[in-house]
C-alpha cells in the first residue's frame, strides 16, 4: 500500500523572490500574505526581494511563509498526506500542515524563535560547517575531540553539519580531514544553530510556548529532535529542545519508511531535501514543488502514483 508524506524546507534554502508567484496567482494566498504583514510588522512581499532575506530575523518567517504558500497550492489538488516532517525551521511548516497551530499562531511562533535565536548569536557567536564523507560515529568522535563542537544536522549517512565556536570549527576542519572527510564546507550562517550555544533562546522560547495550546494532528508528525512520531503532550518541550539539539533527519526518513511511507513531496524553496532523501533511501519516490508553475507536474505525479484521481 502506498503512503505519502510531505517534507518542508529549512533555513539555507532561501532565495530572492521565493514564494511570490503563489501570492500573485492565488487570492487566498494573497490574503495570507497580508495577514502575515500584520503579524510580523513588515511588508513580506517587499522583504522577499530584499537582501535582508538572508538575516535570521527575516529568513525564518519568510521561508515558513514561502513553504506554507506552496502547501496551500498543493492542497487545491485534493491530496492529503499520511505524514509530515520539516527540516529545522521547516518543522513549523509541518506543524501548520498537520493543523497543530493556526496560521496566525505559527507565524507568531517562528517570529519569536527567529528573534530569540538572532539575539543568542550575538551573545554566543558561532559557526556551522558541513562535513562530507564521515559517518555518524566519526562525527561523534570529532565532536568529543574538540571543545564547544556539536553535531547539528544529520543530513545523510555520510553528511553531517556541525556547530560550534569559530575556534572549534577551525580545529574541526583539521581533524576532520585527518579522519578522512572528503569535504569540509563552512556555511554562510549567522550562528551555531542546533547547539548548546543557543541555550538562552531555547529557555526563553519554552516560556513563551506556555501561552499556546497545540491542537490534535490530522496526520503523523515526525520530529527533528527524535526522528520519531510526535506525542502531542511532549510538543512544547521538544520545540524548545529543537533549538539546541541536532536535527535527526536521517532517523525521521528511516522511521517514515519503516512505518510505510513510500512517496515524499518536498514543499518549499529549493530541492535540497529531495537529494538527501534519495541518499538515505533510494527506494522512496521523491518529488518537489517550489514554484506555482510546478503545480501541473506535481498533479501528474500524484495521479500517476494514484494519490489523486
């Protein structure tokens, strides 16, 4: 039996103009854009064509919005996922798609998260780097050798992003190459996300979360912190932990496969996750949508795999 999941893009996938075509083509999405302006206190359509899009303060809400706009377009095809998952901030798009939070709530939450994380980057500066060619055990070994170095994103079986202080990342580059890493790529990000250097943001966010009441999910949600299905009473705790703990993307995809997911649609800017999913499990059928013009091709793909008529 075929089962379908949606996965949502994270920070780093942003580009100028992402999601604007959905706003221009769909009146309902245009209304969501105006609502987002009111919640965020800035003109989102203008910000989507500004270089400020690469600042954490703006990146997080704008990637969220672009993914939600694409998701709303996908919904018009009459398709319902069996499961959802998101990569880092993409998890918030998954929370929206599974009806845990309303549009207003999810935009408020990602806005607060972005502000707190940006504040933490100023208090505790750091960096991130992608290490390619080392397995999980080697990465753990690397992080044990260097103070203030942490695994941040388990992207695939041989690709992991690490977080830490600038000194830690520089030391890690030397040791990683000694361990046999094929590539070591310092990422153009503003801080050491998904690491204990974000602890202030995590603690403050957990307090703010108490004002929100999550609703029952409409499908399974696989969490970044565990890679396993969400147990709703644990949600607020896991949302706070997600800021300081690594993204368990490999485990999430493996668990979805184990639970019967056969097809995945990546939704939002870029197609990085589609490539990672293929590296994790080549048997899963994957496609993606990031532009309004992609909608007819996605409809054909869903029809071909019998998810819609």
